[in-house]
C-alpha cells in the first residue's frame, strides 16, 4: 500500500473509532495534503513531530456534534494507475460540496484552486 493510501485509511479508521488523533510516518506530500485538509476544516490540526532522526506526522481529527467532519475520503490516483487531469477536466466533487486534492506544479491544491490558477495535475483524493 502506498503512503497516501495508508494516511487516508488511517484517517477513515480513526474516525470510525472516534479517536482524537493519529500519528503516521512523515512525508512532505502527506504533510501538504493534511495541511490542505486542515485549511478546509476537515481536520482540526496537523503537526510534524521530530524524534531523534525520525519524523512523524500528527493529525488531529475534527468532529462536529460527535460526528466526523469527513464522511468519505477516497483515493483516486493510485501507484498502478495514475490519474492526471487538465484544469478544464477537473470536475466538482458532489456539485461543490466536497473537494478533490490535486498535486500540481504549483503545489498541492484543491480542485477549485487548480481551476482558478488554470493548472492541471494528479488527482490524489476526493473528500466530502
């Protein structure tokens, strides 16, 4: 399993168990995806933890009235089948209710930001 799928599964499983936070091995891409989800209020917090020569990613999960803010998180582009889209072909997730996370040449962006900046890229996941 790739590291992004591992992170998304960890978030989904932790929310089903009503956990407050999860700690994962650190990578720059996972950190950028988590920061983007935090900026859209799907996560309560994100931090990089240093332990000697190892780094970990701490993700604090967000709940509203006891229910997780993320009802579904789904991996789109996988290591065996990468999905790339031009900015004109990046669709809205649930008619704009959710977001798609896109890895572009200008960094990790939401689908709306990618369309606005007119850049395409790899569709990492959809969140709603």
